[in-house]
């Protein structure tokens, strides 16, 4: 796994974090900045070795703040960029995640979640950051977050995260957890030609941003990347379509907040992925990330006993798949939400479902341990009796 | 009366017609020193990417300069500039920001960039106070000066930024005041040309906040103060601590060659890349 090939085509027995690193390189990532942290370190470890082999740059920064800032800088310099960390690192990055949102910077941020808050338990997976990644930076914004459930998806969804980041000029989270990151499983890496890779649209004209639209286009303005004479002005301050700071016109302030939000919501059908088997189900198990594996096992157990158990697996947590949840809620009697936390996405799901079905929440018996399918089945029986 | 254009107007965005500087601010002198250095080196604004943070000095390049300009969060311009430079090693990445931005909230990035020896040019405008937020004490405020957050006089010791950055390993460090625009320009030229992390600390007057707090008077009085209290680094080396009390040591603190990060990375890629 240490040859200089860009795409490691073939069938591997691979750790999720390594699959994420290989997915980044396959997606065309050329710049990664990071700071060591359990359970995400293997991503940086692998990229420190692999990126120079494919002409890219890895830098270990002095902290996670510096890591995300350097990645944003590299993205503006025209490179596909990524940083990878865990919850404590995400906490440090939050201010500059807001800058990436408002400067419309393509960027992938990997959060291999661990049990928290605070220092918590570094090597135990959890889903405690799911709201933080969407609402952790100050102010009003939307974000994209994808939740892998396996090492294979650590590869596949890393590529999808880059594609969404590049297509919509936004930061995108790969919201993994310690289970997906440290699990070793079969990972199939396809041929280079069969990978669908998207690159950002770059400005083609002019050396005066006043004669261009560089920002705040709901259909994604071409990016005036640095170093090509575009004389771009990029600012985290409230700015207009040309990138110029404006703190005096209320209409500009309104657009500065609304347009980046609308850009994501307008394209939500392309962004949101949710999958499952819920036709003719009486009860649907709603889950995301590695918890979905327990949900599927529980559904199988239930069906073997004659209970019509369906599953809905949320792949895109953010933007929130409101319509998808509402639609299913209106076709079933019961919904059971499974998360490896105390119920973070549950209120959002409940808001879309409670009018139509009976909905309840179930965490694992012990937080940070995987959901026992037998325990899920027991709860299903309790609900539907 | 005919109005002639300022010779450096060509380096500025044409739609920008005013700055955010207060009357008497040293930012204008530093701006001119930067642009004169670029002019005298015969360089083009498209050779540069300017990065700045939050605070008065961060407004020197942004949005004024007709170049790629990145205006970042508070304290982080050197971290952003690190990513830009690693991705565009052939460009000159130039950071302009203040002492609060680069030495307080962003102090860690400053010393680590110096340690790494990444080829950045940093002009750190040191006015000894937080100007934009209304005159709060800074890590550069001299001990005893009464500011809005040290109303009984600052109890803390001030950073010596140039010595700190030199100790962190930067191969070029110089300090001048706004009374020394020619020397400052010469040092900025050397900093741009230096293959490595280069810092020019520009002691600059903030008559509105620091002048008032330190009872140094107006802009001209402050420039006279700089004139009367600056001492060249060569002479300073022969003086003891007592004799240097209250003096501003100016000149080149370091000028040397050492292995630079982007060149080392280019060499590494040559070695490990396939084909």
C-alpha cells in the first residue's frame, strides 16, 4: 500500500481511516493539514507517506486551528484540500469552518467522532458531534455532512465529499466515528477511469473582481483562485458578490447570510442521500453511520419472526433530510430512532414524523458500545404490541 | 489646479478611494514602504498573495491592494498563508497584520512558521495597543502604561517580538519605526527576497489610542519620540539593560541562510514520486 499509485485499484483488507486517506488521494486531494488525534491519526499518518508520492503536500500543523486555516488557504490556491480530526479538533476549528462557509471554500473536513465532551474517551466511537458539525460555528449557516458506516464507505464517501465540496464550493464533513475509522474490512477500490471525479469551476475572465460575480450565487459562482491574476478579494467579513466588505447595506447583509444557505437548500435533492428498505413496513428503524449495521441486523431478526421491520439509513445528515423522513413517517405506524448518543438528531427527526406515527428513541445500552440487535428487537416488540 | 495621481495608485484597486485609518495613523507610512519595496524590486502585484487578519494593520493590503487578497479570522493569517504558500510555492505570500493579531491570539502560528522556516514575508505593525477595539492593553504594551483595560498601569511585561521570532529560528528579522521609512523599505525588500521566513516589525504610531494612553502626544510627537529613543542594534549590543531601558532597538536582528520548507518539500517530492 505504499507504492506511488494515485488510485490503489484492487481488493484490500483495509482500516477505515486508511480507506479515507486513499479516497482523498483518488478524489484528487493535493493538500492535507492535520494535527495528531485519536481516533483519526491514521488518516494523517497515511497521507504523510502517500501525498508526496503523488505530488501533494501533507503538513503537520501546530494545532487544529492552523490545520483548517492552512487547508482553506490551499483551497484558495487552487488545490483540493482536506483536514482530518476528532471532536476536540472540530471544537478548535469551528470559527474557521464559518469562514470557509462564508468565503465559499471547497474543503473536506473529516471528523472521526470519539466519546465526549471534553477529552472524553479518545479510542471509543460515538455520534456526539452530529449537531456540532452543523451548528458549532457562530451565526446562521448550512453545512453538508456524510455518514459512512464501513471502511468501504470511508473510501466512497470521502470521494463524494470532495465532489460535493468542489461542485458547490462548500466545506463538507465526512462525519465518521471511531468504529468506522478503526474497523478493518474488505474495501474495493475501482479502476481510475470508473471513478466519478468533479473539479470546481474556476473563473476564466478578468483581473477586476468588480466586473465579476465571485460570491453569493445560489447556482455557484466560478472560483477566482489565487495566483492567476484574478485579483480576488476573499474576506470573512460580510461581503457583496464581488467579495468586497460591506457593513452598511442591510440588503447585502441579508444576501451574505441567505445565499450560502440557499445554495445548499436549492440543491438538496442532489446532495441528500438516504437509503433503506421500508416498503410495507409497520415499523421503521432510522439510523446513520455505523449504527445502521445494528439496525439492519435487528430488522433481519424481526422479519425472521414475522414482524414487518423496515430501515431508513440517513447517509446525508446535513442538510437534514426532512422530506424523506416525513414521507416515510406518513406510511408507517412506528418509527424507532437509533443513535450512539443521547438523542441528537432525534428532535429533528421527531419534528418531521411525530404528526404521522408513533416515534421513540433508543441509544445503545452502554454509550460508546454498539447497539445490540437483540436489544433493538426487544424495543420493537414493546413498541408494536 | 491639476491633480496628479500618486505614483503608487497603480498598485491599488481603482474603486477603493479611502482607507479605514484614523488621522495620524502609521499605517500609511507602512503601506508606502511595502509598495515602494515592490516598486524598487520591479515586481508585479500578481507576483503576490496578501494575507491579513483582524485589526487596524490588517486593512493595509485589504481591500486596498490590487492583488489576490485574503482577509482572515483574528490571529490566523500566518496559518492561512502557510497553506497558500505550500500550494503556490512560486508566488510571494505576504502577511500584513498587527501585534495583537500576530503576537497575541496568533502568537503560536508566528513562532511555528519561524521554526518551520517557510518562505513568507511578514510585516508586523506594532502599535503597542489594541487600536480598533478602543485601546485595550496588548502583549506589546510597555509595563506601567495605563490603557482602558489596565487603568492602573499595565502590570505585565511586554513581548520583544523581533527577539522572540529570531529565537524561534527565522532567518531574517528586522525592526524599524515609522520614523525610519527608508530603512523599513530596504528591510522589506530583503524580506521579500529572503528564501525563508522573514519578519519586519514596524513600530508604528497610534496617536488615537497609544499616544493618549502613554501620554506621547499626537502623531508628530510620537515620530519625534521614535527618533529620540531608537538605538541601532550594533550600538545596543554594547549597552547594558539599564542603558537600554525605554529604548527601541532598531536594525537587522538576523540575516542568514537556512533550509526552507517549500524547497525541501520540492526536493522530497522529486525523491519519492513515481516516474
